[in-house]
C-alpha cells in the first residue's frame, strides 16, 4: 500500500518489519528452544544460525526507489513463505494459503 501511494519511507519501515519477522522465523526454525531473540531477532544472530541461510534476504535491503522496494518486498515474501510453510508443517498446522494469495496479489498489482 505504501509503495502504491508513493510513501517510500513508510514502505521502507514496513519492509524492515517484515524482514525482522523473516529473521525471527529463520531463527525459530534453526533453534526452536531459543527464546532470547524474541525482543530482537538479530540478537547474536551470527552465533545461532548459519549466515548462508539468510542469503535470500540480502536483496531485501532495497534502495530508496519504487522498483528496488518492490524487489525487496518479493525477496521477503519468498523467504517468509519458505520459513512459515516449514514451521506450520512441522507444527501440524495449515498454512494460510488464501491469506498468502490475497497479500501477494496486492503486491503483484503494484509490480505492473
């Protein structure tokens, strides 16, 4: 929504929030027993997860322009899906596919 409105600073903030969620999911997947990170998913991250697992997020630190922010958004969505699907499957819970579709359709409309 922020990208579509041209509010790029707001979009950067929302991408940062999603990036933090993605890092938290990767951390949870790597060490489910670890709870130290809940207030800051980046806390001592290099000590608890193989940095290579976070490589897909490298493109999620976009420049201040619409196309870079959209690319960062798609990188985060792909990473989120991978982590969330694995975690919901491991917990025996359904992945919210319909919600996923609705949200990615909104992003796709901006990417046209």
